[in-house]
């Protein structure tokens, strides 16, 4: 799946477009004054038609793959319905401005040449004031610019999603096992976006997804970054590698990590559990986590590389099942 917004062409924001159009006016000539003023409004109208094309080229949100649909809603901070409504308003504003320009073009054609310039300025002003009052067009342009940055995910590739609380070593692991090179740092929420890397395996590729950290807290309290991770876990078809952090510097208690793990279990995905930072383990934290796990798990050090080969083999084994 390509990023569905990748190819959408964004026009300039409304005020910038009006400024460009104003700057263009002196350069537009005609056979006579009437002809010149008509051409000026036609040039404006043609520019507005590009905004219609922009809106028509937008993918329909409800037809998108669920992962992208939810990504749009998270980034827009609005539901699909609210976004559709904004698209409708933007379309109306542009159509209304085009209508105003068409009326003034007819007016100039019908009126005495001495009125042409005044009518052109009136038409230009009225159409611009309608456009300036609109909040949806610029909002949509900003939204699409953000959505164009979304990473391309291929749902047909075998996929591994690395998930867990913040700072547990997800990005360290992803950078060790795949081609992705996400930022790694010793504070929570270093990763703010979904990152995609690949592993070559048996003449095919495995897609490895690094997700932002998720805190053990109610959904309504979760931030945009956590929601992006949950969206990947919920809507992408893949194996989840859930990481625990047992280091002495772990920010999260055994209970917080286990509660999150139990929440992720509810998505009914295949899960590989890996206990990370085993090189620097706090024994009581390790013990508390281990005694509560009733599934097999791997002990790894993403940083030092221990257990990584076993983890990769486990991934390959599950993918073959
Ligand atoms: N001792 C030890 N430290 C590790 C290990 N793996 C990662 N770290 C350190 O843990 C910190 C967090 O690593 P990241 O890979 O950025 O963790 P993350 O889970 O991606 O963090 P967020 O993106 O913020 O959720 C960094 O300082 C890493 O160097 C490990 O196996 N052992
Ligand atoms: Mg990270």
C-alpha cells in the first residue's frame, strides 16, 4: 500500500494564492480594457479550479485501509465524518467564489467599458473575501501536508510490529534486526511516528514496524503518539513483539508493564514476548514480570545483541506457521 496521500498535489494556502493572483494582475493584458479585466477574473477563476481539482483528488476517507483511516483521524484530531464535512464546506466556498467571478465576468461583458476596472476589482474583492472567511480549505491543505509524511506500509508483506511501553528499547531492537534506523535516546516518547524497516528473508521481505511507546493508562488520556502505536497494533496484520524493560533504570513497574501487555493481548494478535535489557536486569523487577507471564518468552539485550538471533528465528518460525 502506497501512502494514499503521497501523490496529492497541495495548492498554496488561500492568502498566499490571493497575493500571487494580485501580483499577477498588472501582467495580464487584453485587446481593450474590457477584455483585459475579463481576462484578469478568468485567470483568478482558473486558479480556483485547481482548488476544486485538489479537493476532488483527495482519497475518500471511508474507502481507505483501516490503518490509514485511523491515521488520518489521529492526525486531523477529527472523525471521518467531520473531515468529510470540512471537505464539503471547502468545496462550497470554492464553488461560490467561482460563481461570483462568473457573475462579474458577465457583468463586465454587459456593462460600459468605463466600469470594467471597477467591476473587476469588486469581483476580485468579493471572491477573495468569501475565500478568506473559509477555515476549511487551509485546514485541509495543512492536513494533507502532514498526511503526505506518513510512511508507506505494504499490507501484503509479512509484518512484525515492535510494541511496548516507552523507553524499553523498541527502536534499539528495530535498528538491530532491520534496515530502519530510528532515533534512540534514554527518555520516553523518543519515537513519535511509525517507522518501517525490512529484513530480507527467504527471497521475500519482512516489514518491521517500530511504534511509539504506550503508557498504561485509560484510552481517553492517551496522547496522539500512543494512539499511532495502538493504530498499528490494531489495524495492521502482523506479529507483535512485545518488549518488557527489566533494567535497574526502568521507568515502569512490573504491574504497569504487565497491565499494558494484557491490554495488547486483547487485540488477539500473535505475540512474541521479549524481556529486554537483560544485561542490566533488576532482579526483583525481572522476577515479578516472569512470575506473571504464562507464555514462553525470550531474554534479550537489544543493545548488546544477545538473544536477537533467537528472536529472529522465533519470528521466522511463526511466519512459516
Ligand atoms: N542496558 C540496556 N539499555 C538498552 C537496551 N536496549 C535499549 N537500551 C537503552 O534504552 C534507552 C531507550 O531505547 P530506545 O530504543 O530509544 O527505546 P524505545 O522503546 O524505542 O523508546 P521510545 O521511542 O521513547 O518509546 C536508550 O538509552 C537505549 O540505549 C538494552 O538491551 N540494554
Ligand atoms: Mg523508539
